[in-house]
C-alpha cells in the first residue's frame, strides 16, 4: 500500500493542462473539506467574539509565512533549479546542486527558528496591533493561539522550499494533495479536539494540519534524491542572488498580507462577529480562486520560465494568452453565478445550528462583493508569476504597493461614506438586500478589497504587455474572446436568476433540500446556457476543456527519473 502511494505521488504530468487539471481536482477536494470545516464552525460557534479570536490568530503567522517563509518559495527557486538541472546534464555531476539545496535549507532553518523565538516573546504587543478592538480576555486567548499557530508558517515555508525540486521535474501530486491534508487536520481539531478544549482544540488541529501538509512532500523528495541536509558550509553568493530576486517578490506578498492585517484590524473595531463574517465570505469566494487561479498559475509558471530561458518570448506569450483564456473561461460563469446564487450558497454551506438569517444575509452580500473580482484575483496570480518567469520582481512590487494603498484607501472611504451619506447607505443596502440587518458595515471590507484587486490585475497586465512582443491582432483576438465569455456569462446568470424566480424565489431558503434543489437546477440551466452561447459564438475553449478532461493522464506511464545519491 505504501509503495503504491509513493508511486502515485511520483507520477509525471506531461502537459500544462494536465498539471492544471490535477491541481484543480485536488484543490477542489481541499476546498470541499475547507467548506465543511467552515460549516461546522458556523453551525457550532457562529460569527462571534470567540470565532473572531480564532480567525485573528491567523494574521501574524500568515504574515510571517508571506514575508520570511516565502523568501525561498517555488516561484523564486524554480528558475535556479532549472539552471542547475541543465548544468548537471552537461557536466555529469550534481555537486553544485547539492550545495545549493543544502545552503537554501540551512539558511531557512536558521532564520525561521530565530524569527519564531522572537515572535513568541513579542506576541503580546503584536496582537494589540492586529486586533485593537479586542478586550482583555480576548487578547490573552489571541496571544496563546497565535503562538501555537507559528508552527504553520515554519512548515509551510519549508514545504514550499522542498516542493520546488519536485515541481520542476513535473511531480505535482504531493504538492496538490498537501492542502487537502491541511484541512483534514483542522477538521480533526473541530470534530475531535474542540469538544474537550474549545477553540484551543481547533488551533491544535491547525498545527496538526500543518504537520501533514509538510509530511506528504517528503516521500517524493526521497524518491528523487533531493532531501536536503543542514550544513554550515553555506554558498553565500548564491544565497545573495536568490535573496536579491526574492526580496521584491516577498515584499509584494507581504504588502498583500499587510492589507489583510489592516482590514482585519478595522473589522475588530466593528460589531462582534465582523471578522468571522469577512473570513467566511472570503473562504467561499476563495474556492474558485484556488481551484482556477492557483491551478493554472502554478501549472503555467515552469513553462513560461523555460520559454523565457530559451529566448522564445513569442511562445511565452502564447502560453500566457492560453492560460488567460482558460482563467476567464472558468472565472466568468463562476463569478456571475456566485452573485446570483449567493444566498443559496451561504445557506447550503453555513446555514445550520447557531448561524442565523442575519448572518446569512451579511455573508451572502460579502460573497457577492468578493465575487466581482474573482477573475482579477486569478489573473493577478498568473501575472505575478509571468513577471517572475522573466526575472522581473520589481515591477509587480511597485504595482502591489499602489494596489494595497488603493485597497486600504477604498475601504476607509467606503466606510466613511456609508456612515455619513444616507443615499449611499440606502442604495447599497437595497442593492445587496440587507435592509435592517445589524452590523452591515462589514460589507464595505470586501467591496474595497475587490476594487483594489481589479485595479491591480489591470495594471499588471498592461505593464507586462509593454515588455513583450505582442501584435494588435493577437491582442484583439484575446479581447474578443473575453467579451464573448462575458456576454455568455451574463446570459447564463440571467437564465439562472429566471430559474430561481420560476422555482419559488427565496421562499425555499428555509429548507435545505429546497435550497439544494433550486440551486442545482439554476446552476445547471446557467451552465447549459453558457455552453450553448459559446458554442454559437464558435468559442474554442469549451472544446479544449472537454478534450483535457477526457485525457486519461493517470494511465500514462511515468517518466523514469534517475535516482541520485542521498544528500
């Protein structure tokens, strides 16, 4: 059994679409498990001060992962690894690669250990910045939970570092399975530990999930002979080169996390449960982002890197165009149907136990406001990797700084306008169907976030296109294709909405099976209409998607990888 699992984890994926599909499938399964986790949290605890404390405890560990933990991330290391592999093929030995691997591992272990110890000591002061609206007992719990969760960035960063060596050799399965195991660990915390320890039990489940996330990467590395060793003989010139390339990328990622820290701090000053409302809605919206955006961005990155290294910019742009079309092909219907079916989605995923109708309406409105930027968020993931593929980390950093300022400024301006402009307040409440709902100010957080993400994606695209050889004809074809997808998406969303009205409107939302049946029928009608319209417009993406889904990649024979001596 163990050998079969290891053999499965070491299968090769030969095309970008196959890799993206595998990543998407496991990402979907992980998201299903994550949504089950949220359902249990919503029904057993509900949006409250206790759950706010749990979610706030992620802020500092997440920031550490996206700052120091990502200094040696996949996107930075893959170009270096690709060069070493080519050099190894030419020279016939891997001494330089061994030293590179051991140096990266050693520097990471030293730096992350020291940083974690400093954070454990400084946590009481840091948590007051993260959640200024929390009272004394909430702050005490927040300090404890945040300290325990520091194991997550340590292991996530290490897993990201190690998975670089497997991904560059087309070993994606362990990387794809890892998030599934992480959510499994949290579920263990919710189901097994929580009845005994309360919120602390869920936090311990997070730590357990992080251990599983890291552990699944190890068998592939052992099989490839790429397991590193801690060495004090560090190749500092190479470390400097990696850091020079990585630092702007890490600062950009940190800026995104700082934005979340600031938004979370604002939420802590709003009504109790606001952090939970924001997090629940973000997690729901994040499902298509992780399934679509991350899958295609991760799958396309090594190919774009190789194309640029070979000097083939035209083929790099072909990969970027194809991936962009795939992203919009999936994101547009997902976004529009999520807006139409927002209340149904929230009732199905979270509507049980102590999760009230007031909570449902707030989360549904927040989901809709997040959903308007799904395509932009997916494109941001792709475009950042496109810049990294050509060795440019400064441009996305500059754009991220601007986007972060716009996001924070938008949230502040929206909250101010919402509180002091009665016309805007009534208009937004009516549009999002939250008239009379308490704590409605929280919906301004996802709205401001979406504004910043859309501007960020547009700016990244424009900046990248200026650096590449692009003809007006190619650009026009892409633009026309996206317009067709948007038109088909609007027609599909309209068809779904009409279906909801004809099958009983919102009157069925009180019963689970009524909600499920209505949502399934409306989704089926919407997706069928989307396909029909695109077929009528002679769109090629549906055909390509069907062919990819039918490709039996799991039956292909894996490439033989020459085992290397243990490092």
